[in-house]
C-alpha cells in the first residue's frame, strides 16, 4: 500500500537557506531515552522569526505555533507569546496548539536546565491551574489532554478543563463528557480562510489514572478512531487535517498491550517499522485499506515521548509527517499554511538557544511573575487583563538583534522635551548601525557539528530525502494516489 503513495513537497528557498542541522538517525529525547528510528531533525530554523534577519512577508499565511510536554516550564510561555507577536507583525494569522502534559512539573534527567524549579514548581502547587491561566493569556486555541492531566484525579482534571479558555480535542477517550472536550474541531472562517481540522489522540499508557477519573482509552481502537475522525473532518470540508497526538514513539509503548504482536527479534530497530496495532504516533501510518482515513492526516503534532523531531524519514514513509518539540519548551514548532493554495508550505522547529533572539512578550512575562507569586503566597490566581500590564516595556528582545526602534528607547525619549526638535536630530540615526548586521555571524555554522552526522549510518540513506512538506488536504486523492481523480 505504501508503494502507492505519492508525495508532494514544497520547500521555500528561504527555509532551504536557513536549515541548520543535517539528518539524524539517533535522537536523544531530552537526555532521557535514545530513539533509534528514522527520525530527522533537518528542518530546524530560527532566522525566519527574527527582525534582524531576512524578513518574510506572511500576509496571506496561517501559522500554527505548537508546543508539547511543557511540564512546568511556564516562564518560557513568554517566548511563545513573543513568537506569536512576531508572526502577527509580519501579517500571519496565528493559531496556538499544545499536545498535552502541560499541567504537571517534571525534573528531567540529564537536562541541564531546571525550568520547573525556576518557576518554583508553581504548576504542581496549583494543581495545573497556573499553566492553564498562562496559556489563556498567551492565547492558545486548541490542545489535547496528556496522560499527566489525569494523575491527580477527576476533580483536578475537571478544574483544569473548566479553567481553560481554549478547546480540548480528544477523539479516543471513552466516557469523557465535557462541552470543552470534543473529538475534533474546525477553525472558524472568521479566523482563517483555511478550514483546518484538529483532532486529538491520547496514549493508552496511563489507564490506571484514566480509570481513577472514570474514563478509559482502548489501545485496540486507536487506529479506527483516527481513521473515523479524519474521515469526518474530510467530509466536513477540512482543507488541512492536523492531529494533536499525545502518543510518542517509544518502543516501551508497545510492550504488553492487548492485541499487539510484534517481532522482538528486531530489538531496537523496531522503530524502523510501523504496526497496524501499535499505539505510537508513527503506527497510525500502518495503512489498512484504500479508505483508511489516516491517509488524510496532513501532519501529526506529537508529544509524550519528549522526542525532538521534525519528521520521520520520507524515503521510508513518504507523506507521513510527524513533528514533536521535545520537553519543557526545548523547541517551539512552526507550521505555515498558504491561505490561497490551502497547503502546508513550510515547517520547522525553533530551538531554545535562539529564544533570546525571538524576545519575550513583556506583558505576558509580567503576568507569569504575578501568577508564580500568587501561587507561592497561596492566593487565587488572577485572570490575565492586558490593561493591567500596559506600562510594561514594549520589547524585551535581546539587544544583539534589537531592531533599534528608538520610539521606545528611554534614552532618546523626547516626548515631553520641548528644547529639542527631533526632526533634524541625527544622534539616533541608525542607518549605519552595524550592531544588528548578521551577515558575518558565524555562531550558526554547523558545518562541523557531528551530533547529527548520519554519514556512517547504513540504516538511513538521507541523500534523496527531501525535507520539505506540502500539505494540502483538499486533494487527498491526488496527493496519495488512492482514488481516481
């Protein structure tokens, strides 16, 4: 069946010029498990977000900003908000999504940042409400529930759901009844002319927690639920279908699952296969028939295994696209959709090492500080009111990439100074300012980077791997070649 698949990849020249990492077969997920699979990281970029770099007009584009497994790194939401601001400034319509496990703290082994501690473990101390309130403030639109949202019991789960201003999409949670939790959702045409269908899938790992809350997830239903929901969205006219999955790609997910059989002789190389009865995100692509709705999924935004991945190997699984941002906002995902063609034209990850160049939203940063203070004092967390933070600085971008916008520079603020006519003032003429000239910046030279060198890996031949991805759901029968035109 997979031999019948046809692929269409669109890669902008801009992105091609800014890809920073080559393909990798071994990916360390947040310093924990090592994933041995045909996973690639060659669509990692950051310059597209910078005012100091080459600006790309995003008018007529819809940008999806994605996160997963935040696990207490709530202070970094200020960067997510900063990225949203930059994309909107360049003309894009922005949709924010999360793929679960946002409501608990976590200490991550072999990860040198202690983001939960930096936020004083406010996520756990508030039973997850701190994270939800901040996500409301940032402007999240859709999320799926992760297994850790269930760990405190039904009351805490209900409080998390009710506190959210965004919509939860979860298609495979049995008996979960809440108007804020739906199997799927379609974007409003007032928001974007592209009709984007989102649906969620939750891992069967965690059924003990689910049972405690009165719900269940049947691993044998996963594929059918995905297929049925994708077909429903297709029938509803979705142009692009995106799965918010909390499934992951760990081998351990396959162990001891009812109705699942696989060849253990493959050992670690089990990641090089997909399984019709498997429950990882990649296993959804084990097609079972011509009318299998999973053919219609344009992109899976995954979580749970804390894996940083921009895709799976397109030579092996053409047209089957999975992206995941690691853990604790190690990366932020970006997906660009053209409003006219209604296709995904670009995708990439932005690594945390470049967040200072994105800049924080100062109002959200100030609100996060207030949330943390409220939690530590045992006080009720206030809702975000933008007017309360109107006096916050207009930008907290790193000085090295600041666009030197003097309109907010306190050192040259002459708004009340009547002694100086600034119309002829040349003291703030930045036309020759070289502080933001990045043309000779060598900090991003990865030519010697061996951490992702696959040249000796015989399992994956990336020489013909095209890193681009063209989504476009309204012509699925053309895209996959499964139906007559």
